C-alpha cells in the first residue's frame, strides 16, 4: 500500500472509531506511522484529509451498491438498494454521520451523486413497469428520505441511549414507504 492510501485508510479508521468531531491528524499519523509533514504533503491540511476520507467513504458506499447482486424484479431491486444503503450506515454510523455532515456543508461529491442516481434508475425501472402510485420524483424523495431516516436511527442510538433499531423497525420504515409509492398488488398479479 502506498503512503497516500495508508494515510487515507488510517483516516477512515479514525472516522470510524471517533467520528468527525474527534477527528485528529495526530491519530491518523500514529495509525499510518507517518509524520505530520508527510500527511500535509499528500493532503494539504487536516480538512483536505477529512474531505478525501469522506469522498473515499462515499466511493465505498457506491461500490458496495454496485457489487450487490440486485434482483431482476425492479420492486425487489429497489428494496435491496434501500437495504444496502441502510446496512452501510448501520455498520459505519460515525462515518455515515460525517458523510452526511459534509454534504450539508455544501460539498459536491461525485460518488454521492452516483448513489442517488442509482436510486433514481431503480425508481425509473419500477415506473417503466407501471407500478408507481406517485410520480418518479416523489417516489425518489420518499425512498431517499426513508433510507436516511432509518440510517439516522443507527447514528443516534448512543444519543438516545438506546440500542440500534430492531430489524423489524427498519423493515417497517422501508415497507411503509413502499406501500405509499407502489400500486398495490392484486390477486391477478400473483397468478
């Protein structure tokens, strides 16, 4: 692993363990076993390193979505994409929080756009089959909002002094939105 990648991996580890508020170049240099001047040579500043780590986290999220085997059935692929997104946040809540924080600060991150576009494409596939009960834009907004809502349950578990949400709670959030956006199946659909 080259020095740049070693520093980036260390930054992700610090984000994962400490979160964005506790992010420090000292912790990164210790894990990566490099000097501060080496870190600054590659990333320019602490914020440059944090930005690079967040971009990398978005890339990892998008790559995990691409690598996931999606159903050929558009409705099922939509649910699977939702689950993949929430699963990433559940596994890496501090990184997820830092990622969303950076977006709220106005950062433009290509992999974040690609992740959203993957959702839009899944919605369009469902729409092409005539199975949306609402417009494609409303469906995308609702699915995006619900995935982020479920994800924040993992991020805020510690603040709420609660365990992470039970799987049935997460499933209920997903299925509530699916019930709103999808035309109900009839008995004739299952024949």
